[in-house]
């Protein structure tokens, strides 16, 4: 396997590359990343000592650069992590989200017209399903797509492009949709690293609205192992939900961090169109592929806090 991993210097992508490079010495991994504000080569520095890893700086919207890279390294697998992902930023300005998440995914898919790609894995999000009430059943893979933010809409569009390339051309494409991730190397704009950074800097911890919104949390290492399983066992044309079966209110997360590090909550104006609850039914990936999350939230968050560089 010679895999092109796009967005491999970001949060989830970098953790995936570290997991795979160490586990599969017989595979080759090309980390293709444009290095935006949330992507950092230091996230994958340890991979540089491995013979099966190389980095290429490039934009997924640049077909010529992608074509050159796929040809030079004889790529036969693509895993697409590259995305603008912060909802707040998409609300302020959606241009980059349309460009990277939709046009970038389309550019990657077009490579399959020219090159023999044995597997294309699109990394998506639970936000494509919209929002749940307190009493709704969790999202399944058959839940209608109903994105509410510009970010979610851009990821939904990318998923539909992937579906169309599978249905129209029969290309080997699989989609994963995951709940909220936490763990090392996450840029401090998302809830958990932001709260830890604020607490360790003696700043107030900003909480949207009343903090009662609910998210399902999964450790990034569990997510990476799930993608590993989907890459090897997932069926073409299928969608697999990934989650931690760990629903928590935002205020619970913040309070956990305060209990460990101290700090004071500052309630701020709620996010526009703030989805109330996300929850994932992961029975399909459990029964079909044999994956389940392993890391308990209590253990994962404590390890993250203890290893945080103050």
C-alpha cells in the first residue's frame, strides 16, 4: 500500500499518520498538507525517522501538484483528512470551507479518472446529520443529511460528491463520520484544548449559552484505529459512523477541566445556529468490522491535561 494522506499535519491526520507509520512498516505514507494555521509539521516530527514516511507540501485544490505527487509515489490509496473544520470560522466566512472541503474533495476524486486507486476514504463528521433533541435516538448511517452550519454543509457536499463518484463510476470510496474528537495535537480553538489553554493561562473559560449542549466524545486514537479498520475491511460505497458512546454536556467538560486545573467560567453569547445535541449509533462498525472505542473519557482527558505543555 502506498497511501496519500491529505491533511496529515492537522489534528486527526497527524495522529493517524503516527499510528499507521509505526504499525505498518511495509506500507508507504505520503503526508500531503498545505500547512494552514491548524497544520504543523511538529505534529509529525517523530515520523521523519521512519523510511516509510515522506512529506509533500501541497494544496488539495491544486490538481497539477496532486497529479505529480500521485504519479511520483505510485499512490494507490487516498485518505482525505484535509478540511477547514472550525464551525465558528465558517459562520464568519464560509469561502475557505467551500474551496477546501468541496472543491478540494472534488479535485482529489478526479484523480481516480486517471490513476488506479484501490481505496478512497473520506473523513467526515456527525454534523452532516444536523441536530438531535434530548430524546431523539442517535444518528445512524441512514439518518437524513440535514447540515445546519456552513461547515457542516460543506462536509455534506463533499460526502455527496464521494457518493456520486461511487454510484456513477464505481470507484472504491468509503465514508467515515465521526463525533467530537479530543487528544494530543488539537489546535486550541476547539472546546477541550481551548479550555485547557485558558485555564493554564489564568484566563476565564468562555462557555456558549448555558453550556448544556451535548456532544459525543471519542479519543483521537480510537478514531484512528477505526479508520485503520475501515481502510482494510470497509466495503466500497458504505458509510460508517464512529463515536465514543460518551455523551456529555459542554459544561460537564469545562467543569472537569476546572476540577483539574482551576479556573472561572465566563458565559458568552451563544453560537449562531448552535446544534443542541450530537449522538452516534455505532452498531454498524461494531457488528460489521469489529471496532469499538477503548479509551474511557476520564482516562483520556486526564492524560491530555497531565501532558499539556504549560
